[in-house]
C-alpha cells in the first residue's frame, strides 16, 4: 500500500516496545507495511555486525522488504553507547519523516529508548585507561565485584543496572569518579528531549506464562540453529572481548565452549537469563509515559489490527 500522507502538524513516530520474544519485530513490520514505514532498531546487541542467531534480528527477506536502520552497524570490539545511538537515531528519524515515511522505533533496550526520546545528561568524557582497569578487575574478580564497587559509589544506580551488565557498570563508575557525584544525580540534569515529533508508544504485554513459553522455545531454536557454532566462529574472529559475547545466549554458549556447562545446562541458563531479562524490561517500560499497552503478542492479528487503528487515528 502506498504511504499515507502525514498531516501538517509535527510528524508521528511510532515506538514498539516490550519484553524479549513478545513480537516487536512482527508488529513493527505490520505497521510499516500498512503505512509505508521504515524501522529504526532499538536493540543494542542487534547493532553489532556478525552476531545473528542470538540477536533474533529481522530476516534478510524482511530487511529487503522494509528499510531497516541501525542494524549491523557497530564493530563487535567497539562500544555502542546510548548517547551515540540517540544521536544517530534522531538523525535517521528526521530523514525518514522528510521523505514522508513513518519512522517506527522497535526494540527492547530501555536505556537506548530513553536516550532517544528523553535525552541523556552531558556526562564526562570516556577514559580508556580507567575502563581497561575496570575490565581487568572483572576478569580477575568477576562482574559481581564491579557491582559492589558501584553500590559504594551510587546505590541507586546499582539497583537499576544489572550485576552482569559490565559496560553500563563501567560507564556508571567512570562518571561517578569523573564528576565526583552519583550518576543518578547527573541523570536528572541537562537532558534534551526529542523535539519535532509526536510520539505514539505501543507496548506489548502478553500473559507471563505464554511469554515464558515463547522465550523457552526461542532459546531452544537458537541452540538448534547453531548458536554454539556461531559463537565459536565469533570467538575465533574477535576474541572473547567482543562486546556481544557477554549478552544473553552468547554468554551461555561461551560457557559451554569453555567446558563450564554442558549443552543442557547452557540452554537452561539461557532460558532463565532471558526470562529474567523480560521481567526487568517490563519493570523498566512500565515507567515509560503514555504507553498504550496491548495484551498479546505482536504477531497476533487482533493486536496488529488494534495497533494499526491507533496509528491511523494519529496520522
């Protein structure tokens, strides 16, 4: 169907959010097909090149059908920061709207979405020397040690950042040391919210048992499709310091390849980690303002019909 012309007021951006495996990609694609949209990825791990099976990226056919942005654009040895993501995503959204297409932001990385829509504080510059020291601490003593360090500097930040999320912990400690104040205080300063767009937030909230069953199924499919072999190839190509290797699924595959887990335990660990992540995502997204919550999966016909009706009413 040809694009529906946008009205003269500020252009609309549709945000599809929700926990992992809730069908965000399917819903974003349905909206894009109906309204001539383009999809802006908001999943931090999907930004990395070469990581495919464990990221559940859109298929090659889906990417060929609908323009996708901010996928496969970051080297696995580089950092993909929320601030840089927001800068690039805002520029892309303006270009999409300029061409009279509908920008659709889809993904489950809450911090990146907040950076995009609400802005981030202008934090101090990065210190690679400090970061190397903190990474060495993690290798020597584990991620839990770094989390305890963050708790001493900023207990509120430690509650919000998961103990296994090493990049975010490193950045939080770096900011606390450089600014000489807790990062949670800086989060409230100097934000620049997204301007020039009307925002429609669509949140997927399927039943917990159904969601967990789908998460378990997806994790099993990733292992069956060759997640361990892909991880072994990526470790050989980039080494174990490739950022996405610490993410869900890949982490358990690495533990299997190291001999720390058997295949059954690695799969069970991946399933549990994804379920825990889904709970954290829902907690985060429930703090988002003005979300239209949808009680189902994004590939449900009824959910897609309800969503497209809401989008059409805003155009």
